C-alpha cells in the first residue's frame, strides 16, 4: 500500500541563530507530532525575535525581561519535544509490532510489569492485569496499549525518560546518536527555570541565574534538531504500514 503523505505548507520564520524546521512531509499518522514540533519552532523563534528586538535598543547586560524571553524559548522547545514524542508513541508504536528492537523493549516492559504486580501483597491488581491479557481480543494489542500508557503517563523532559521513549520505538545505536550529558544539562536548566524560576539560592540576595543567549539558542537548536531527527527516523521505520 502506498504511504499517504501529508504536506505541511509554509516556511517557518527565519530568525538569526535559530535553525529552521526542515521536515516537509510525513506520513499521515505523524501529522499531529509534526504539527507540535513545527509550532515549537515558531514559538521559540518568536521569543528569540522579541529578545533580539529588546536587546538591540541598548548595550550592557541583559535585563530580567530579556532573560525571560530566553527562558521561555527553552521551556517551549522542551515542551514541544515532549508533546511530539508522546504523539509519536501513541500513533507509531502499534505500527512497529513486527520491529524486533521495539518488541524486545515491549517484552522487557511486560516482564517487569508482571513481576511488579505479582510482588505486591495485594494480588488483585495482578489478577486483573493477567485477566485483561487473557480475555483481550488481541494480547499484543492489549500489551502495547498498556506500554503506551506507561510511556506517556509522565513527563519525557529528562534525559532518562526521553532516551527510554526513543528506545521503545526500536531505535538502534546507529539510528540516532544522543548526547545524554548535553541533554541532561538542557533539561536540568529547563527544570530549574520551571520549578524554581531560575532563582540562584547560593547567592545571598538570591538573584535569578543569568543565561547566556548563545548557549540558550544552542540548547534550543539541539532540542528541535533532535525532534526532527526522531520524526524523520520514525517516518522511515513506519513507511508503508
């Protein structure tokens, strides 16, 4: 069967220092994750544009308002990758039921799931889980649905969780190289911004941490570029399905 292709028209705005989304067409089941990623590009570019407009009118260190534009740029880029990945998992994991690597991760999940439920003192939950497997019309479909729920239940905005989600899609080490140290640093920055408003508690006056524009742009580009690579690889892996 020929793959249906959805072309998403319109180039994203060119902003100095910001990479532009290069994915032009994806399979129909990836239309939603593509839309999320492209919107993440647009929003990040908008915040960077505002930052540059504010900064060009004066010299010296950045103001709190300018810093907030950089922070928002990173937060929205991170949220975009999180949302994109969850939609990819929901729409693509069932299509990878014959992928050896993806099904290997499913088998590991099911083994851990059954063991965890059986280890509980209350065996009712384990019994219900096993009953669901036995009575379902499709055992594999039941287990994949449970796996999807587990993978998408929480935030994927950490190096560990995002790497686990990528592995669940059957990616081999040769498919995608992820700098986990860099990714962890980016998400650590994101979490400090979101949960602590970037306050530097080590300082007596507890001022907010100052972020360098070049580094923030680099981190946002890394996240968005990683999202594009994931989307392209999944598009290729699920071609014709």
